[in-house]
DNA sequence: GTGTTTGCAAAGTGTTTGCAATTTA
DNA sequence: TAAATTGCAAACACTTTGCAAACAC
C-alpha cells in the first residue's frame, strides 16, 4: 500500500500556528480544520461569516462542506479560539480576536471593525439578579452613511 | 345587512394610547394592529419576540397570524414605535422603550432588561470612515448563572 | 483497528412573501 | 369603491443533524 504524504505538508510550516492551536485545544488536526485555522489565524484579526470562510476555503482549493465550516466555527468558538459577535440577525459573525475589545458595525456594508476596549468605560452596572455573573460586555457602535 | 359594532370598542378607551400611537405614525388602526399595540404599549416597557407576542394575542382572543405579527413589529419599528435589539442569533427582540438606554441579557433565560444610559460612558470613538455617522450605540451586558 | 470527523442531503428554525379574500376609509 | 391589510401556505436564508464513508491516531 502506497505511503501517503503527511497531511497538507506543503502548505504548512511544521508545527505552525494553526497546528499548534488545534493541538492546544485538543481538536484533531484534520485537513479541513487545519485549512480553516490557517485562513482564520494566519494574518491579521478577522471578522468572518461561515459563508465567506467557506468561499475562501473553496478558492484556496480546500474541499470542505459548508456544514463542516459551521461545525468547525462552533468547535473553535467552544474551544476559545473564536468569539461569536451578534450584530446582525441575518447571519453569525466570528471574530478571531478574542481579547477584550468592542466593535464598530457598518450597517450598510455589514462589516465589523474592532474598537480597543479602552475607548469605552462602564461606570456601573445595575444589580444583577441573585446568583448571576457577567459573562461578557459587548459594545456595538453601529454606523451608516451620513 | 346587520350593523357591526365599532372596532374592538369594548376593549379600548376611546382614543386610548394604542389608537393615538397608530394615528400619530400614520398606520391604519386595524383590529390586529390595535390589539398588538395594546399588548405592547399598555403597561411597562417590554422586550418581546414575535412568537411571544403572537402567543399573547391568541390568549387574549385576538385572531392574528404570526406573519401579521412579524409584519406589524417591523411596521412599528420603521415607524419608530419599537426598537429592534440584536442580542441572540436565534430570534429577534423588540423593545417598546425607544429612548436611549442599554441592555442586560440573561443568556440562560434569554431575557432582556434595561440599563439606564447613564450607567455607561463612552470616552471616545475610533475615527469613522469618511462620510459615516453613528446610527446607534448598543451596550449589551451578557449575564449567566454564576 | 477504533473512535473521530466529514460530506451530503435532509430537516429545522425563524422570518418573509405572493396572492386572494377581507377590511378600512 | 379604492386602497390598504390580512391570513395562509409556500418560499426563504441560515443553520443543524443523521448517518454512511473517510480519516486520524
């Protein structure tokens, strides 16, 4: 039986960030997950939808189904690699920057941009119901053509 | 042909808030819109989904379809009577309080609560792209069981 | 080998739409 | 009566799921 070349070796620095990331969170580095991680994390922070990521993967000659893209985005989110940003009732956005920060949302172009956390100050919070804690504070500045 | 009693007269103070509101924004006061407006605006501020409002209408013996509830919520939103709050990718919430304020979102119960605007201070904004303006700033404090 | 992951297509969910029938003004 | 509104069911867009085939370890 023929020996198969190691997974996507031509595309991937050995132990590059994508592979490391998957190892770290305990997700098997399958061809699809590696390719998606590479698209997501190699380079600047990104705000992406499943549809867009799927398109990029296909363009990069990575055979992956949209269903797998959705599943992968959720696995990455559960693993803490991504953060889901709820700004648009039509579709889900995922942010590769999971440090604390906020967002600018262009309502026309439906595009997200980061705002440093330090640009926003929360003075106080109303009393939380008994036994509840803050899981996250999202600030969304919605912008549109003047 | 029998004379029909005036619209929902038994349920409605003449020129009550619901009717007035519809008149003000130029929406015909149909039976359905009046009933929905009454459910929405008589009483305290509310955060509601189409499904819930539809349920309440049926329980109040108002015959109205879910499609009409959706359409009406959007008409009310376009007219400035409601504000749509995007917090949950699964469903849309509408807020009867359209003054400036922010929200607490209970991720477990999927329930929204108001936060006074004064509890939040935005120090600065990043430079907006040329020709863009802020349409709205949403602050969402997500809470969960501790 | 064994358990995990994938792809596909089918099902699911919330929401919108087309159009005839009804209602409002 | 003319124009707006409604209800229904069908269509929609996005997302999830069931299961057999493919793959990682």
